[in-house]
């Protein structure tokens, strides 16, 4: 499945919708969207993972990159991560740097 990362912004919230497999071949696409998002003043970076089917170690590095690029007060919210993706994030301890949610913020 092809990977896409599509951004939109509403006030202090940037939403990046992730679809497909976030791996070594596609991580650069995600990193570019994160860099764009980091240029704005944000309160939240929301990653919609509802359609993300796979997260590799390169994808995890992309999440770490996102945390590093965002200002200290920016909350990163992961929405709709499937069990395998969430387990991968928890196994490496990154769940302490993000918030998991079942639905997009309003």
C-alpha cells in the first residue's frame, strides 16, 4: 500500500493524516510534513493513524524527530493507532512522549 502524509491546519492544531506503511522508504515524506508543521506556532500536532497499517523502526525515528522538532509545549496526539502500531510505540517507551486518542479533536 502506498504511503501518504497529508497536512491541514486549524488554528494552533496541525493534523497530519497518515495512510499506508511508514517505513524506511517512506519516512522522508512524514519528516517533510513535520518540518512544515514545526514552522508554525502550534499547541497540538495530531497524527491521524486510523489508516496507518505499519510502523517500522524508521517510522519510530520519524516520531522521535517530530517530538524533537516541536516546541516543548506542543502536545503530540496519536489518533486511531491500530494495536500493532500502538504496541510498537509502547515497547520502545515512546508512549510517554505522546497522547493516544480514539478520535480526532474537535
